[in-house]
C-alpha cells in the first residue's frame, strides 16, 4: 500500500498492489480503513472506510479522507472474495 505523497488533510489516495504466490490477486473486494484513536474530549476517535476500485493486474485504489492531522493513523485492508475472507493487512503511519 502506498500514497502519492505524505498524508494530508482531506482526501488521500492509496495504491494497493495485491499478490498471491507471486501472481496478481484479481477479482476480490478490498475495503480500506483509516482509524485514529480517541485522544481526550477535544480529539474524538476517527474511523473512515472505503471500498477500493480494481484497476487490473492486482492493482486497487482507494480514497480515504483524513480530517485530523496530529498523531498516528492506523490503516487496514480487508480482502474478500465471494464472501470468504482471504486476508487482512494493518499498518500505522504518522501524520507529519
């Protein structure tokens, strides 16, 4: 998973390349998620989700809006095909 630039306020575009046993993983449903935990009354938790769009060759794209710039965001992917969960991915990225 990668972004075109550093995280920013507003829409952030993610490129997701999925491979399985060295081959592009196509025809799956990918849900992208950005989550920021609660940090006191002035900073409630944030949770954004978006379905990724398949572009072919195992490449998917998703856009997630980020509305708070301080701290670390947690990102995740959920990958399914025909209702069966194939896998998940999680990572954290600081908002610089």
